[in-house]
C-alpha cells in the first residue's frame, strides 16, 4: 500500500470521485468527496481550522475510492475529518449511541418484548426525533430475545471457521445467523461464533475514532489465536466484511503488533458468499438442492462492491433449480447503516434510493435479496416488498434441511 502522503499528492482534481458520489447526485449543495477529502486534508495536516458540518454527510460507501484513477484513499481522508469534527447537543448524544450498536443490542435484547413494543409506538418515534434527532418516519428494527452468543456453533468439521455475525445478525436477525452456521456445517466446517463486539464501522461512520479502535483491539485479540491455528473468519454482513478486510488492514499504527495482527485478520477474512462460491468453483459445494420456483431481485451493497469480489450470491442462487434472479444495478440504496435514521439525512437517503425502488417495482419480484441488513430495511421501506438475506434462500433450498 502506498504512503498516505503520496496518495494525497496523487489527487489531480479530476473529480471522478464526485461524479460517482450518491450524495452529490441528489444534493447539489454537498461539496463532494474531492473537497472534503484530499482538498480539506491539506488544511488538516497544517492544523488549519477548516472542517464543517459537511463531513457528516459522507455516507462512507467507498465509491470515491473505487472511482479514483490514482488510488487516492478519499474515504479515509474524509473519515479523518469526521474524527476531528466537533459535535455537541442532541446530535452528539445520538451519534454516541449509533456508534455502539453492540451495546444497544445487548440492552435491547435483554428486554426485547418491552423494547420492541415501545419502539413500535408512534409517540416513541416523535420523542426520539425531539430528543436525539432520529427521524420519526422510519420503522425501527426489532430485537431478538435469543441473540447469537459467543462460542455458539458446531464443533465437527474438517475445516474451521470463526463466524463474525455483526450486530444486526447477532441481535436483530439471529435466525439468519444460525442458518449461516448450518450452511457452513453442511459444507464441512466446524464453526464458532465470535464474541459480541461490533466491527467498528458504525463508530467510524459517526466520527468516534476511540470507539473504533476499541472495537479493533477487542476483535483482533479475540480472533488472532484461532487464525494462527488455521481457522478462517467468515462474515455474512458486507459492512463487517469490508471493515475486517479493508479498515483493519490499514490501521494508522503501522509497525505495531496490533497492526500486524490486524493485517493477518484481514488476509484470512471471507464473505460467506465469496467462500461458498469458491467451493462451488472447486466442485466442493454441496448442491443437493430442491427445485424452487422463485423470482428474485438482487441488490449489491456498496460495501460488497468495495471488496472487489464480484457478485458471488448471484452465482450461488442461480445454482438452485428454478430460481430466477436479476441484479437491479442501481447505484446505492441510500440507507448507509445509521445514516438514513438521522433527521437531517432522511430525505437524502430516500432520494438516493428512489432509482432502486423504481427498478424493483418495474421488475416485480416475489422478494428482494441483499447481504446488508440496512439495505434490507431501506428496500422494504421504499417498496413495501419483503427483503431477505440470500442465506435464507440457499438454506431453504437444501434437501437435507427440514
């Protein structure tokens, strides 16, 4: 990886990054990634007070990084601005909690019937809007009283996998997390679930570098020995996968034991679809599928695209007889994790997602699949149709699953 200073100087002001930015497309007042990234970084490094509220409007989708012809790390530069941007009042309180979904999940899951009942009341939405600037227009996710727990899994298997479920699959959709474990078991893996620690993406997105580093340190410590013993790390959330593969590998603490261990974690992390598609290519994936007549729309999350692994779930689901599945090829759903829950960003989120919503409605699928929990929430909100994780479709297709 090139030195960050060289990367910064590689910016030639071509504005390719701004041309692909979802926020710039729908919100002309937004200065764009070039201005907030490489341009502002030069001021930051000189200690010149220059950042504004605009850095908070970056979605962290990494499209700017993928578009840059000179490999400038635009999104990382904007993240530096977010980390330095000072917040106060109710938005500071809101972003503190949004940066800690694991803590929120633990608290909510411990009293899930009460939490879910209260959060589904309309007055609660307006209270949250007044107190912490959460939009009252969204449906808030439900929490399970039976979350995935550390150490849960299956012990037998010729290969070993550490399953990093992420906060959404752990606390909100643990049934899908357990289907991940079953898919791995069916294909010869012994599986163990990692401890309940967030990947750190929400902390970075909400400008909390201390919490991000806390997540990194805890996760590296929890996973390093298993990776050294030959286990691979498997994620079924594209944001978690990008964090472990991309963000952890580029820690600022170069040369330290933590950075070396984090890079080892990054090298040994696989998206579930990526892992299973590799087995399919090698003729090692179990394909005793029952035929299913099903028309599906597929949305590729931004953090999948930024991993550079193609569309493995399209290939996997097309291996099931009778499934018709097409990618909608819209740029971004607009949700971006916690972004779409914020009052000031709600309409931007909806405007970005409108192209995807329209394409889905024209295609008229029976359901939509996407690997990202926040994409699923946004798609259901914008279309009124059911959005699933592709794991749910593949798991149900196996003949051996009752």
